[in-house]
C-alpha cells in the first residue's frame, strides 16, 4: 500500500468507527428514553461506549491526533466546568423531566458528587495521556 491508499483506508476506518460509536449511543438513548428500559437492560452496550470514549480520546491524545498545545490552567478549569455543567444538566433532565423520578435534593447532590468526581478523573486521565504522548513525540524527534 502506498501512502495515499493508506491515508484513504485510515479515513474510511475512522469514519466507520465514528458511525459505529454514534450508533451505539443512539441505541442506548433509544432504549433508555423511548422504550423506558433500565441501564441494566443495556449495561453491556453502556460499558462498551464508556470504555471506548475513555480510551479513544486517550489514544488520540497519546499518539498526537488531538494536538494539545500548552493548555493554561484557566482553560482546563473552564473545560472541567463545561463538562460538569453538561453532565449535571443531562442528569437533571434525565431523572426529573424524562423519567419523572423527582429526585430529592440529597439524591441530586449524590449524583452531582459522582459527576464532579468522574469528570475530574477523566480529565486527569486525559491530561496524563496527553503529557505522555507529548514526551513520546519529543523523544522520537530527538532520536
């Protein structure tokens, strides 16, 4: 395979992976919100999507496909806040509007604690892989 064919094949593979990932998300949302299934009914798909999201972004950062320049601390905090807000809004809409579970303030606070913690862990994981990827690229350039 020459370089052009390789690039075309990589683009096709990336598009098919993206479509598969979006389809899995669609299946999860359909089962949960349209059919009213519990997470236990599609736990395997949810686990697959979660692991793929974590490792896909990590791999993209590590191999330099997502070039993260020197992020300032302020930008990392803003990104963290955006992720927490998105997770909080999604959780509120899911439980109090779609499922009409009418969570108490204590239950909602418990879910928000989970969102804060998981978001911090994910961002830390991604920053670690970004750092390791940057070191790997610098090492390869120096050799």
